[in-house]
C-alpha cells in the first residue's frame, strides 16, 4: 500500500503546477524559490517512499522480456538521460525540443515497459507514461513555452559530458540503487 500511496501522492503533487488556483497562492505566500525548493523536497520524499514501498509490494509476473528488448531498453536510456540533463542546463538544443524532461520521461517509461514484465513495474511505468502525455498536452494548452536564447557551445558539450557520466553511473549502480543490475546485458551488445 505504501508503494501505491507514494505513486498517487507523486502525481497529485505534480498536478499543483497545472492548477493556478492552487499554485499561485502558494507562490505568493512562499515566494518562487522557496515554493520550488519545497516542491522538489516533497517530490524526493515521494520517490523515497516509493522506493521503500517497492520491495514490500506483492508482485506478479506477466511475462519475461527477451534479451533483445532489454538491450533496446539500455540503448533508449542514454537519450533519456541526455534529455533530462538537457532540461536542466541552458543549451542550444533546448530551443528545438519543447518539453525535454517530459519527452525523456515518456522514453524512460516506454523503455522500462520493454524491459519489465511485472505488475509493480507496469503500474509505475504506465502511470508515468500517461502522466507525461497529459502533462505535455496541458502545458501546450497553457502555451507556457518561452523561447530559449542561443547559448555558448560549451554548454552543449557540458550537457553531453554530464549525460555520459550520469548514464555510466546509472548503468554501474542500477543494481545497488534499484535492485536490478543491468551491466550483464551489455556483454551481448
């Protein structure tokens, strides 16, 4: 139940930015920076709660994905990490990709659905996929896109290098962090 509660709370918190009647009073009373800090801390709390509840959630396996699907998943994960880093650092590619974080989230969910055939994973990744699609639609309707300015090329290089570093760390420590080592699947690529 902790796992499902963490998922629900995560998505409920993410609805707040899309509802001006909730967000505006919070920003007015806390200030933009403090609001963002508290929001991020709440999200991290939800993630930690979800990780804690993950192992306690009864799991059912529907199918075992093939080795090929797991390898496709590993290939997809580099663009995911790249898009996530891209969303946080000023760069030139951000001028052409409107929602890099949500695009990465959709790829992340699809990739993990390819590589996991259990109920626990399906609940997590399908809910993130649906949420990401809805968030893109809602964001586009609000038309909140602010055109990005041209940045020095060094930022593009930094994004790439940081993404490579984070991807390598995730590959090496995925087993320790999430209980599923992925390095054995690289030996067949």
